[in-house]
């Protein structure tokens, strides 16, 4: 049956071309994480613009990167990836060089969001969400943590009630920051120190957890966890005793971006989609519903003050966020990072 449909598709394309009619266009393919934009965003975009777009989901940056590199971007048009991965795609020549005239809503971005270290001037990526990584904790059960070592070397009564993020860059960043190193550190001796620190910390953990750590806080199974700010907000929304703090040694600055693939055969529609997301009302949806800050000044200026009162980290200014070091592509050292994380988790 699949083969029959393929033959029909080829015949239809050839026939339309023969008679001088345009071939049927493939739908615009957008790849994003689940729940990271409004459930009706694709339908609303299609209705507003007349385009035909479809959403495919990826679970992790690593998953979609594997597909994009293998296909050289063919089959995808707009992809949401974190900035180090956008940087890798650019370095591989897989991203479109952006024409800002086709994205008028890019003017809605904060000035700081147009000069991010990974892509000054938004030459190949458009920031979608940004924030920090810190400590999320039950203020009724533990004192406010002030250092990454409060997580990595927890007090005896907190040991066994902590979680850390499993993803390579953020797991390593906790150790890098605790030791006063860059979150993009590549020196082998320093990274060996990071590895040893995190191996020791593993013995005190309840779990590595990228997805349900806030639920563990709500239930009381965990008392102190490493968390992205927005995901900590999910816990805060269920239990007001849950708080978020950035340790004295600092945080990384993470940025999730939209890129248009150079291989896209739907570039006009792809530009229209990016522009649609950057509309103030559309982008505000992300801030108000996924509880992450968005780098869109027009969108954030309309966020209700009560939301920021409930979730204080939503009110963090771009100036304060940019005091922290952005995660960057570390090139060949990424293989070393992956090896170190494997060693940490294997011990």
C-alpha cells in the first residue's frame, strides 16, 4: 500500500509538471518539543496565512540533531533547538542565513537577544525562550541553598533527597560552576576534577531526572533539585513552599532557538512561521503557559504582574540573565563531555 501511494505521488508530480501546473507542495514541517508552543499554534498559523504546516515532535536536542545531520536537513523546515546545537548546525552549513526583512516581528526582541554570543545579529537563529539553571527546593523542609555544593555535597539529612539533570551539558555545568570553571570548559585536567566531583555526588542522589523532578518536590520525595527555572515554576504552581534560587557561583544562560534549514523547500512559509511566533500575543502564550521567559520585549511587557508575583524568576531582567555565561558549542570536546558523563553515570 505504501509503495502504491509512492507511485501515485510520483505520477501526479510528473503529470502536473507535464501540463505546466505547479507540483503539489509538501507541507511545512516544524519540529519542536512537546508542549513548547500553543496546542493550536499550527492550526492557527495555517488559518491565518493559508500555508499548510505540520508539527513533528522531538524529545531531546540530541534526537533531532541525529536526524538533521543524517538527512542534511532534508525533510525539515523550522526546528527548535538549544543554542549550542543551533551553533553546530550553522557550523555544518545546515542553517539558512536569515533575511530579517522577511521577519518583521524580529523587532519585538529585546536588544540583548539580538547580540547573544552564539549568534550576534541573529544571523542564523532566532531566540524563542531563555533562562537560567539553578536550585529548586522545598523551603519548608530545607534552608535556602546558597552554593552548588549544597546539592553536590548535601547535608546528611538531605542526602538521598536530591536530583540532578541527566543531560550532558547541564549535569556537567553543576560541577563546572561549583569549581569556579566555565560552563564551556574544555581543559582536560579541570574536566577530570568535574568528573570526580560528580561521581562523588552521585552517591548522594535520589535520581538523575530531567522531567519529573518538580513532581518529586511536590510529593516530598525530593527536597532539593537541580532545575531549569521554568520547570521549577511547575512545582511552584502546585506548592507555594517550593522556591527557586541561583547559587552564589552562578548559572548558565540557556537559550532555545528557532532555525530555518537551508535544505527547506518551503522557505517563504518557514519565514512566515518564525514571524508568526514572534508576534507579541503569540509569543506571550509561551511565557504565560510554559512559564519560561521569552526574549520578546513586546510579549513580556504584556505579561500580567500577578504571574511574576507567583513565579519571581519570570521577572528576571535580560541584563541580569546576561551576567551568566551562555552555553556554547564546544566542538570536538563534546565527545569528551559525553565520555565523562558516561563515566560519571557508570560509577
